């Protein structure tokens, strides 16, 4: 029997979930905890196959719980409940170590399907705990101020966040961008979260998304150098470690994202350009280009992407086809969310079929016509990248 631990400080919410989930999910036992401390007690006393946790809780919040799990229970897959949640993350993203999200408030059917999908992925071998990059992205989304102490087998360092923004990092004799890039290339790390310092001089010049992409590139370079350094008696492909295929997927994803990032630069010529991003249909940000790296374009993109998904759901329910383009007109901004889906399933991606979302933000009317044309042209160019 599989055991699922759900952590939330809303006791009535938990009480209503347990019988409903156990009735819908056969051979599943639901365990509950009201905060991170209680959750660790449950984890110490019971084998748990999946953790579902809120982030904002008393005593020990979800971030502290995840940091503790990274050390003690690194292979338990995680679903995070958050106000910045997204619809179901596609199963293949688990190969990149991506934590799954569940939007709050949620309903019983949505949670049931999310848990069923996650346990199915575990059964197929996609057993992933939370990674350091994913942990950092959660901090950014929740605008949290904190310090992360990060330790690998060979080194240790610290990463500093202020209201979700990556402000500083240090390790060995490095600081700022150099230290951050070094830390985010470490594998098998332990994370300890400490209170943050609100008064810090910013030493990081790049947005978090760019730091993570560059760290991924550096990790790829290190991997290639190690391979070149092997002699002719290197281990054959058939007997390579289990992680070799996963590393190939990461290498492909990096090239993917860098190609997208370069093509997005063409949007800077549009009058009133603020930002543009590419998202998976589940809401994962793949690439983001903004005028000001300090602005909230990523949050706007995620929320706009969610509105596109809701519009698509509503259009299907009333039988009027699919909503492939959503235009949100605010007092001082225009937000466009465009879906390109070559598959037959309106929600899930299909092998060999492109399914991507693009979000564009402008701050004036003059560029609206050009923006729509450029979005249509560019998203179709991207399709080839996503069929590979």
C-alpha cells in the first residue's frame, strides 16, 4: 500500500481530504501533518511514497521542511501547494528534477489526479526529490527573504535571497555571480534554510533564471571535459551509470533554451516592450527576456499562462473550440498569452507534437499590431525545437 503525506495547517481542509482521496485512490493510505515539524515526525515513523505540502505554515514552514527532506529524504517526490501553482506538470519534466505544483485553493478531483500521476511516475522509475534550482525558483515565486546554506561533498557556500530576488552568494574564495554559478552546478547537495537579511548590498548582476541556465551550461562543459579525459578503455555506453541518459536530456534541454532565448531578442524592437517568455503548457518557465531583470515579469507570465489555461478549459466546456490567444488589457499594459498545440489532446503534450505557450507584455498601445504578428511568426518557428 502506498502512503501519501499531506502537510497543511488548515485542519478542516485536511479532514475533508482524507476520506475523499482514499475512496478515489485504491491501495492508498493518506497521512497528515499540520506543519513541517509534525511532518518530519511522520516521515521518521512511516515509509512515505509522496509528499504534498503547503509552503506557508507555522512552526516550520514548507521551505524548511523541503530543506530538511533534501538531507534526510532526498528521493521522496514532492508536490507543492502554492498560490502561484500551475496545472499538471507533464510527466517527462520529472526527468529534469522539476517539483510539481498544485494551485491553491484546489479541489478534490484535481488533487486526486495529481497524486495518481505522481505515484505512476514513481512506479516507472522517475523518483525525484526536490533539486536546488527548483528550491530557488520556489523562493523566487513566493518572494521569500532567506539564506540557504548549501553543502556538497567537496565544498560549502551560501545563497542569499531578498523578497525572492537572488542578491548574493559566497563559496570558498568566490562571491556574487561567480559563487552563485559555482553553487548551482553542485550535485547531491544538502540545504539548510536560515532567516534572511533584508539589508544586503546586491552582488548578483543576473536574474535567477539566467544564473540557472548559465550554471547548466557550465555543468555541461564540465561533463564534456570529463568525457574527453577518459582513455580508450572508458566504460561502454551500455554499462554507463543510470544518470547518463538523464544528463543527455539536460544537455538537450540547455541547447533548447539557449536557442529560444536568442530568438526572443527580436521582440525588443516592439514599441512598449516589457517582457516575453516561453512556458510549457503546465506553467514551467523555459525562457524569459525582460527590459528590467528586477521586475515581476515572471510572475505576470505565470499568472497569464494560468488565465490562458482557464480560458481554454471554459471554451471546451461550452463547446466553442479552443482559446488559443488571450489578450488582457490593463490600464497601463497589454498582456498576450498564445498557445500552439499540434496534438489532439487539448491539455497534455504528445510525443513528436509541439505544445508551448508564449506570454508577451507591452506597456503601450502602439506596438499591439506588430506584437500579434511577431508572436504568431515566432511561436511557429519554435515549434520545430519542441518536436525534437
